[in-house]
C-alpha cells in the first residue's frame, strides 16, 4: 500500500513541478525590459567602436595610397602625378593619378568598374592589387546596374594643387591661378610636406573628377571671402580622413555645420558656395598650397 501511495504522490507532483518552472507574464515582461535596457546601453558603445575601427582602417588606406604616390614620384624624377587630366589634352591622361568622372549614372562604368579607372592609374602598380585602399570603409555609396547594386570605385580625391589639371590651373583664373600648382616633390618645401595634404575622403554627392579644389579666396586673413568649390567627407562622426605629403595621415573633425550640409543620396549636391568665417575653410587653405607671389584677394 505504501508503494502505491508513493507512486501516486510522485505522479501527482510532476505537473506541479513543471508549472513552477514556467515564466509568468510579469516575469517575461521584466526580462524583455532588461534586455531592451541592456541593448540601449550597448548599441552606442558598439556604434562608437565601429566608427573607431573604420577610422583606423581609413587612416591605413590613406597611408598605403600615399606610399604608392611617393613611390611613383621616386620612379619619375621627382614629378608629381596630376590631380586630374586636362580634358582638352588627351596626352595628360596617362600622368593623372585617376581618370573618369563619378556620378550615379548606371551607364557610366567609371562609377563601378575599376578596370576603366583604377587599374589604369599610374599609381596602381604600387598598390599591391589593393582596391580597398581607394575608398573610405565608411563610404557605402553604390550605383544600381540592371537591378544589382554595385559599390562605387573610390571615395578619395587628390589636392588639386598637386599637379593641377594636367599641370595647369585648368584655366580657372584667379583665385586658383594666384596659387602654386606643385609639379615636383622638391617644390613642397613651402610650406613643407607635413603641411600639404595629398588625399582626403570626399562625400559621395560631391566627388566627381579625381581632384578636390580648395577655394583659396580670403587666405590668409580675409575670412569674409571664404567658400567651397568641393565638399570634404564627414564619414567619421563629422570628421574626415586626410593623408599628407610626408606620409602621415589624420582624422580632422569639422567645426562648422556649413561644411556638412545634408547628404543628397543618389545624386550630386550643389557644392560651390560662399561660407564666410568658416574655420574649416581656413584649415583646408593652410594645408593646400601657398601663393605664387603675395596673396591676392
């Protein structure tokens, strides 16, 4: 009789034990709330870590591409590659660091086919077949080709005062013609290689030809004349990657909101405008070039 009672007691106890192991609705809501709170606390830290990782990778890309630039110069009697070709002189294309015009037209293969642009660059033989160093890792821009999104080939552009348009000011006239177009590495003694940027990240809606043209009007002491011809990138939390002629790279955080107007996704922004007293313009001017003679305003 005792055996039967034990069996019955054990069998009767099983459902009760299972019920005690289940979560109540209140307990589930508490768990969900805790998970949500932890997620909210962790996401900013993860996002910050991702931005930092991308920034480090971007700086490394800049250093590698600038090293390729320096090796090209060493192999070509101190001559700098052009920041852009002169479209009116086809012979300048072979000495331009990159050719081709970027936009968002899927029929323009220069947007997404590196064989038409990067592989033909005079710097390519020095790049170790590394396409990735031509882009900021935070640049996710693409062109849709026959329904397939294709990443654009580059986000880096060259300081236009390093080689200019086929070795000239591109017939822009003042103020660009009042400033030095450097053609040889040795000419960079003024202001010095550490003070002249070579490459920078450009935003996807401003990049087109291979150059970035700093608007020099107002340098050095007329900030009311400041403005832009092109807009720099701000992929790194309102900051931009730069590399310099001495080989170092850095991230520059922008201080003025006018340097970072809202992005035009899938199109080109109006990027030539006045921006008086913008400290970011002054920073770019100081690291772009110097006047041919005395500054002309």
